[in-house]
């Protein structure tokens, strides 16, 4: 699958749970509001260096921001964010 098409598909269907905001703040050791987190994730996906699918998840790697984003490939929910 074309990376640009995959980025577009993920961004079109991306969704968040209430708990994922807390998890992202904890993993990144930050205190961001929901809008800031959404903007960060969107920007990470748009400028991603690579996207891979392993099992039921997409792994989005953004080396400039030093962040990886894990997304469920079935429902496009953010699972977690990690520092690289």
C-alpha cells in the first residue's frame, strides 16, 4: 500500500479514547490538552518517516519528533505513543 494513501486513510479514520490522552501524557512525560495531543499525532502521521503494519497494528515512526505512534489497524484507534 502506498505510504501517502495509508497516511491519508489513517488520518481520515483516526479516533481516540478518553484514556489514551492520559496514556500519551504519561508516556511522553508531559501535560498536554486534548487538542494539542491531536495536533501532535496528526503532524507525526503527516510527516512520518515510515509506517509499518505488524499483526493488527500500524506503527508510525517519526524520527524528527522522536516519536512512534501505535494505531489499531481495524478501528484506527490510537493505542499508545512512545519516545524513540
